[in-house]
């Protein structure tokens, strides 16, 4: 939107940094221009989405668990109750278990980014940017996973969300036994937050499942029945999106994407799956869409695709995107702690005011109600059977459209 349309202009008004008393005020009043203005818009869009009470979905690419970032900002964000579900990578789930391994307390340490990687290899040290750990940590993690995957509760076909829910329960037990702080999957298990991984074969949790499968195929294991139901998992993601649009209090969804790649695509695909593939009526994309990515828009990748491009696919709502979306180019590991801290400070402010004013606060500041949503969250994993059944019913009602979509004038059959 042109800020000068209809003769209206946005006046630049600022405050000195020594005049503000919180990160919230700093974001609103001390970032007037250039890259700082992008940062301010990202913050204010998230603030509006949270204040409106929108369920928030998060997509995270990058090694947040091996680097400890999940403990600094992601877990506090999940514990607000604002987050409906999470999309990430298999590697994030795998490395989440390292800190609770037997005899491996504090296994991750810092190394130079531009050091001697040959020397690290000689020492059997594995590097992830500036984080490192002994190779034996991976071997121990593999043993933990293969022992766990042989458990009776895993011997069936299930969605990846079911598998990661069970994995979170085992991680939680291991963390409790080793007396270490809860990790990402343990927190998601406790809060019943579904965790999606769009490329499960591209990570070591699944590689360990492949090991057990290979042993069974080679006659080295009598039985191994674990299997991922990808169809059911994608349908489950669609069911949560359908819930957000038609059953949640806000009747809208917000997404916060850190990085790009498969986690971002998985977070965005329910809308075209519901509206274009399943043909369901009145399906909208995300009302709020915020992304922080290092990918330049000119590289043509999904990682760099801004919300405006996603509008053309129907993944982002066309009627709201100008006011409620932003893509900021930057390294999210540098800025996300400040964003989350500012949002948490704003929640804490509303908590103090509510203790003083009671429900009068919601009359004066309606956004406080969204901020003060129950901390236990949506617990969608516990509701998934009912939500999947609701979506299944919607598919059934759309039978005529779906049957028609099966027809296409294919060329003559190719002779073998």
C-alpha cells in the first residue's frame, strides 16, 4: 500500500533509546527506517496476530537444538500457549536428545567457524557451524534411538506426529533421569503440540529406523513393524489448518517462518491441499505471515519466496497480506531472542495489569485477551482424531467435485 494514498502519510516519530522502558517500546519507537523498519514491522505484525488470538504455527529450518537456541527462545515461546503446531527437520528432533544421553552432560562446545576441520576430524569432533561435539555422541544417540524404536508401542504404522510424540515422551523420561532441562520434543509432548517433519528420510532419526528395517530384511531381526504413514500425516496437517480457519476462536491462522526449505513449504501447503487439491470451499491462506530468511529473493527458491508470491498460490490471504505480512532478510539467530523477549514482556505487562484491573483490562486493551490465552495451549495432538474425522466428513461432502477431478484425457496407453 502506498503510504501517501488518499493524502495520508505516516509521520516519522521516534523516541530516544534512553526514554523507553522496555523492548516493546524500543521496537515501536526506535526503529524508524531501513532494515530497522523491517524489524519493527515484523514485531508489530506478530503483536497484532497474538493480540487477535490467532493460533500461531512455526516453521524452523536450522540446527536450533544442537546449538541450544531452543532453550533460549523457542521453549519460552511455546510455553505461552500461542503455538498450535510446529514444522521442522528430522535433524532438529535427532540432536534434541544429545544433552540427556548417559554420561554426556553438556556434550556441545564452541569451535571456530574457520578453524582446522582436518584436525577436528582427526580428533573425531563433529562441527555444526560453531558448535561441536564428539562423534561418540552420535553413536550413543543412535543406540538410544534403535533401542527405543524396537519398543512395542512403535511396532505399527503411524504418522510422524505420533512417532515424535512418543519420542518426546522417551526424551522427557531420559531428561528427568539425567536431571537436565527439558528439550524441544519433551516440551511438545507435555503440551501436546504436533511436530511435523516434511522430509523424514533426510535425517538420522529415520536412518536408525532404516537400520532396523535393513536388519529385518537381512534376517538379523525377527520383526520390525514401524512404518510412517505419510498420507495420514499430511491429512492431519490439513485438519489442523481446517480447524484454525473454521473452528478456532479467531477463525484465522498466523505463521512465523524462520529460514525456509522444507519446514516452510510444509507449513504453507495445507491451504492449496484443502482448496485446490481437495476442492473444499471457502478455504483461505494465512492471515498473518512473517518470515526471517537469509535467502535473497532473486535466487528463485522457496526459502526466499515472500508472502506476496505465496498469495498467488493461495497460501496467504489475498485480502490482508499488504497489512499483515512481512519477509525480512536476516539471520534469525541474531534477532529472534529480542523479538521473543519483547513479546513475552508485553504479555507480562498485561498479566500485571489484569491482576490490578481484572477483566476491565480487556475492555480497554482487547489485545490483552489474545496475549493472555491459557498457557496450556491448544493441545491439538490430543484432539487430532476428532479434527481428522471432521475433515474426512468435509471431503465426503465434496464427493462430486472430487470424482470429477479424477478425469483427464490421457494419451493412448504406452505399449510395453
